[in-house]
């Protein structure tokens, strides 16, 4: 009798625990569904319509997506976005790894100081950071022109309009993005380097491995999960570059990105028929690109 | 276990309730955007019980001093004392105000009242049916007292009044007169009439550049902010136009505009600066970095760069003089600004009536004087129900400046072409075109391409 009742009680207990677990999950689930899944589905649905801001519009099939590939403004935004991703992701990863390698053996307070310095731009509001950079880049009284201009190092004659010249504007944006992106990877890499199994390093050194071989054959594989996370997060952040563009250039001078173009189409071109559906189509395309790149990164990291 | 379940249930309940609370009021009538019939009776009663609503919302763009709570709140307090209706005010910025309003419209959370100009109220939100037709508020006296140009601009082509005009001005440019004098460029100014010819403008820039060997003025083109200045400069230099007289087509590919662009591009001392908007440019003149600002008006003359410094003075105390834009014969056509109130139809007749009550109180009674005063602009009507509004600034610190501006700038007010359909998109094309001109692209091709896009936007 006792042997028969035990599984019954166990299932009841399991059920109660499951219910409790689901109830604990419920708040997060509501947010996840409400702010991620449902908007995503709505976005895909609207991208197939000619919706405007306050009207649901008619189903137009894939015509918004077809139109995207003939829209020179969108294609330019896509190109700029890829330039930002291609330049910023590797440099952020490489620089973070380099800095982390240099500081992770330092003693507590010094290491903490470095971590604070590099992490500061991350915790500072993006608007505050951007305002400071806008002042640095200012054409008329910016500190950068002052330092490299005739009154400073004398590297240039006159001034450079950093944010108003297409030769420099995108590079300036990437530099700001770089400074605000390296903080978290540095902290993560410092932590990952500290967790590398020292017995493996010592064994490799005893076997005559060079420093580079120790890094490449022992440390790097153990840091791969961290690297993958950093790659994915940095890629997504770079694809979603918006605040810097909005605050500094408004998409002008070769700095238009897909994120900014979505905002512009959805909220500024309100007089254009079907602007909401079209902006949603851009969002879907952007999500597809982010998904593809992230999948490639996962695949490569797995092979490694 | 029971405790766990209770806590879990309570957490889930709290979260669900907070989400429901975030959703706002579920007013079934809010979704309607159909304007009420034009035959609605005018709001006459000052008793809140008669209108039914005791609280309405007003979103205001920074129209002169209407952007500051210390100016606006006393007016709202006075309205409440008179009518019992509370007006909750939210202050918009030009940078993101349109986004906020458009998002609110999309979410059926638009304010009851909005303060701005016809380019937004008539051409955009009014034309799309989001605003209430206020023509029933206009009495014969109102029609005779309101400046015809203002009334026309605030009325749609099908005769609906989407903006009740309160104040107006003509945009002009500002110059640092001390810098002009130091460079000997003041000889090119007609300081009696505040006018100059295009030829003298070019000579003045040359003289200023020769004196300082640095940028004299900037054709700002980072965004649309203050673009009335660049449009007026380029249109006036050789008599070009921005739209046709019927406001059915953008015409800035006019050869006279192309000539002006080529002239500006060739001038030392003038830069096409894509890092500046109008607000940035006038601050640079206030800081004595630039010698001219193309984004200027009476509100700036009274409070340069909104820095609360001395009227008509730079940060260093140098004299700022407002000037008409240069034109071939010194007879400019200035770009106007007309501001007033519009009413969103949020589907609640009681709130619409309360909002109409406010519009009448603010724009069509003696209270208009206070609203105009804080705007630092000029009244859109010389009298309100027989009460003179032309002398409201007399005796104040700004009285003499207003009187002078009224004499030399306001009479040159030209066509209010901002009501041309597709206006928001056309503005984007304008500054994108200026950026291309600044980047040495072919001017004629660039102008033609962007005008074509702007005209395509007219069709919607």
C-alpha cells in the first residue's frame, strides 16, 4: 500500500512545485510576452501592410520588403550600419582582450580602478556621454580642434568639422560607440582570464609552450563562451546604434543607420502613405540580419 | 508550500494589476477620430457643469515664453478661477515634440489642446482628421478682427478652422552690429529700415571675413530646426520661391534659388554647416563666434539665445540688430510664424467643449493680451471684442524693441506657404539638399532631386 501511494504523492508534490514555479515565472513571462514576443509578432504582421500611425492599413504582401531594395536611403543606412558593425565589433573585442590581459593580474585596488575607468561610460547616461562628445567635436569651440589645431599641436590648419563633414562623421560616431562599448567586455574578460585553470597553464609552460601558445591553445578556448557573449552583445548594440545618431547628426553626412531610418520613417514621415508598415519591414530586415550574424558567431564559436 | 503559493499568487496578481494600470483608461469612445459635426453649438458657458469636464490637458511647443511653466501656469490658474476647469500643461520641445504628439495620437492619448502653428495643426493633424473644426467659435467680430493672413493660414482648404490664432511674427536675421562696425561693414546696412540689398550683403560678408579671417555666418543644415531662416535667405537673395502661390507644388528648384545657393557656396566666410541647427547657430552669434544669425525673430531679439541676458545684446554686451533678409532691391518677403490653439478630438464631447471654452477665453477675450505677452510675439488681431491689443507691450522693457520690430520687420511678412501638403517630408528634403550642396555635389542636380521627392510627398 505504502509502495503504491508513494508515486501518487510524489506526482502531487511535483505538480504543486510546478505550479509554484510557473507562478514565479509568470511576472517575467508577462513582460517577455508583452514586450518581446507580442510586439515582434505585431511588427511582422504590420510589415505586411500599408499601415499608417493611426490606421491598420491593408495587406500588401511582401511589397514593403521589395521596395526596401530599391530605396537608396535604406540601402545607404544598411551600408553604414554594416560599416559600424564590421569596424566596431572586432576592435571592441580585440581592445577589451588586450586591456584585460594587461590588467587582470594587477592587485585588487588597481584592478578595480581600471575596471571603474573603463566601465564608467557604460553606466553614464548615453545622453550625457553624447553631450560631452558633442562638445569635444564642436566645430567652433571643440576641445579636439583646439588640441590638434594651430593653438595646440599644430597638426591641422583651421578647423575640422568633425560631425558636419561626411569624411569624418561616421568615424566619430564609431569612436564614441567604441568608448561606450568596451567597459562590459573588459570586466567580463578580466573575470574570464581570472578563471582560467592555472594548472593547465603551468602544464603547458612545463611542456615548453611560448606565451602566445599558452594564450592561444589554453586560455583562449576557455574564454570562448565569454567571447561569444561579447561578440553577440556588441554586434546587437552596433546594429542598434541610434541615440548617438539622433543626438549628434540626425542621420546626416553619411551617418544614417537602419535604426535611425526606422525611427525617421515611422515618426517623422507621418504624411507618407504606409510609413508605419514600411518602417516595420525595415525592423524585420534588421532583426533578420542580427539573427543571421549571431547564428554565424555561435556556429564559429562552437566549431572552435 | 502554501506560503510559497500565496507569495507567488500575490506576485503574479501585483504584476498583472500593474500592467493593467500601465494600460491607462479603457475609454471605449477614445478610439474615435471622426471630427464632430461642424454644426456643434459653440461653447458659451463658463460653468464647468455645463461643459461636463473639469480637467483638460494642453501640450505646448516653446512658442516664445510659452515654453516656461513660470509664464504659463498663472494663466492656467486664472482660467481655473474664471471657469473651474483645470488645464494641465505639458511642455514640448521642437526636437522631439512631433514624435511625442504622433505617438500619443497613435495610442489614442492625444492631449485635449495643443499650441503650435498651421504647418502642424492645419496641414498635418487637422488634415488627417485628428483635430476639431473650431469655425463655430468664430463670430463676425472675430472674423473682422483677426488678421486675414493669419485666419487664412489657420483654415484648411475646405474651410475648417483647425487653429485659433493667438500670436504671430515675421522671422528675420540678426547681426552683431559692433562686429560690423569694427569691420567697416555697417556701411552696407540701411539701419533706418533694417534692410540691405543682396549686393551689399555680399560686400558685408567680404568685409567681415577680411577682418576676422574666420566664419562669418553658417547656412545650418543638421536638421530642420530653424530652417525658416535658410529658406528665407535663399529665397530672398535673388527673388526665388519655395512653393507656388496655390501651395500645391514645391518650387525651390527655381533658378533664382540655385543662383543664391551658388553665390553662398562661393563666398568666403559663409559655410554650409551640417553640425548646426538654427538653435545652435543663434547661440554661436550670441557667443560672438558668428557675426550673423539667419534664425532670428522678435523673441530672440528680446531674449537672445533664451539666455535671459540683456535684450538685443550678445554675451559680451555687443549690440544685436534685427535685419530683413537681403534681396535684390532691398524689399524682402519674410517667412511668417503664426501660433495658436488646436483641439484634438479625443472622443469625449465634454472635453472638447471645455477645450473650446479655453480657446475662447485665451484667444478671443481680453485674456489674449496675457497669452501674447508671454509669447513675446505680436497679436494675431489688433483688437479683441473692441479692446486694443496693439499697445500691450507699451511701457514695458520690451516695448520700444517691439515697436521698432513692428515698424521695420513685420510689414514685410509674406506668404504662409508652410501649409503646403507634405510639409514635414519637404523640410527633411530641404536640409538634406543643403548638406549635399555643402559637400560640393552638383547644386542643380541636388536641388532637382530633392524637389522631386518633396513634390511626390504632396500626393501622400
